C-alpha cells in the first residue's frame, strides 16, 4: 500500500528529541520504506516503536479512505 502519508510520519518522527543528546532524528523515505538516522541506538529503538504505531495509524487511514471511495456512487 503506497498511499501512506509519509510526510505525516516524517513530521512526527523528526519532532522527537533525544533525551540524552538533545538532537532530532532524520527520517528518509527509501524504495523499501524508510530509514531513521539518530544520534544513538537507544533513541533509535524508541523511534522504531513510535514509527510502528504511526504506520499502523496511517495504514488504517489509508484503508478507511479506500473503503470510502469503493462504496461511493
């Protein structure tokens, strides 16, 4: 499903700050999905958990939109 709103995910991920280093991550869309560059592995682990939740939310939104469009007359 390529209809995910990666810009929304990117904004939410890049707004996070590492509590240890006070740095923001860098979110990059790739051909296989996306990559998150961080200052440390602990911060990266946190962001992976957050991104999993965000992907579920965006996938649900995309499915809802497809279903709404499928039943329009």
